[in-house]
C-alpha cells in the first residue's frame, strides 16, 4: 500500500501542540476538548468566549493557556463600575512637560483575559470592539496599533444569573468560538479532590512552561493558512451557514463572518489532527462553537427548552456530506 506523503511538514506543528497539552495536563483535570478548541482559536487568529457556572476552572484554563505562550499577558477583572478608559488607557497631564501623555491600559498586551466580561455594562464591553476587530485602539483622536499576536479570552457566567449584562449580538460575533464548560464527571472530580488534598498549597502558575513564542505563532498560523481545502467543502460550509437563516427554529441566522470562522478553524483543526487538508469531520467539529453564539432561537423553541446546540446538530445532520 502506497504511503501518503503530506504536502505540508506538520512535524514541528504537532510537537508544539502536544507539548502544550502535556504542560496544561499538569494543572488541569479533564477539559481536553476545551484545550483543543483554545489551541484551534489561537492558530486561527480568533478570540474566545468561555461560558460556565463559577468554580469549574474557566479562568484557570484561560490563564494556563496564556502562560503556555511566551507573550505579554494581562488579566482584567470586569466589574459593574469598570470604565472603558480603565481597559484602553487614558491621557494624563504631565506637569513637567505641560503636555498630556497617553498611558496605555491593560488591553495593550498579547493575551488579554477579560474575566467575567458580562459583569460590566455595555459601554465598557463595547470598548473591546475596535481592539478585537481591527487590532487597534483609538483614544483622543489617535490610533494605536496592537502588537501581534493579539487574542482576547473572555469568561462569563450564564446570563440568567443576577448582576450580569448580556453581551449584544455585535459583540458576540467578534468571538470566533463560544465554548461552554460543563461540570466534571465523578471520576474527574474525585481526581480534583485527591490533587487538592495532596497539594494543599495554591497552584504555582509561575512554573508553567512557555511552549510557544510570538514567532512560533506567526509560523504556525502560516502553516494553517496553507492547508488544502477542496472546492466542494466551500459549498458545504456555505450550505451549513445558509441553513441557519432558513431554519424555523431560529429567529436569527449566522452571517458570512461565521462561514469564514468555520473555514479558518477547520483548517487549524486539520493541522491538530496531523493532516494538511480539511475533511468534512473537521468542519463538523467546529460548527457548534462557531455558531452557538451567532444564532438566536425563536421564543417558542426557547420555551420548549430546546438548545442552540441541538438545532445546529440537526441542521448539520440534514446536509449531505460531500465525498
């Protein structure tokens, strides 16, 4: 049988990914799929919204992911009194020079962790818009470019909890993925308890090894961009996204930005699986996290308790897989 020869050398790529997974496994129990999706988003140059109830390691996972990259990292705790200038920066008068000087905010970094983003009001949430989309920040009529790579990892509690502000659709659309973190299994929680008992001291995250450097990310992203996509798969992605606009269970469908997100993350997913070409399985794997925050259920379906993920799964299953 003839041996398949990859058109793109993925050896370095897969080694780096496995090193990241191995390093994070020293501090995390379970959450393998969450880590996979975070790596995919990083390589697809996208931002990630992580949702789940308090206490299930959302912030810890985001911190570990950021620390596995040798880049600047800032954590911003979103609160109801947080102002836009608190994250973008502001101009301060310098009495020595008699001039105003711009003091950059914590958003001037490579990896920004927006912790509990839905606890801040809309005005502060909107301050992230320009940075996430254009990779720049405008203050007092001046525009400041953000250093690449730039990625926002945002965590939020479910919106039905008290003291939260729901993110508007335009804000949600800036996130390439929305990842939903569930409770651990009994076995995983048992391991968590055993680890907590054996290591009563707080986790020392300063010992997390940085696997990737800024230059590595640029190189790996270039590899992702060279992944082969067959012509029929473009139509497959378009059919999936188009079906969200015609589904009777959905009040709002996804835009072409979702199609591009599926394409880019499917290419990164193929790399993670050691292939230099995208398969329909790669596309199906990324559909739910790309689409779940970009579609809105009809009020009737919400009352019936149907989830967006269930509707997305149904419409993906109905579309014929290209051969």
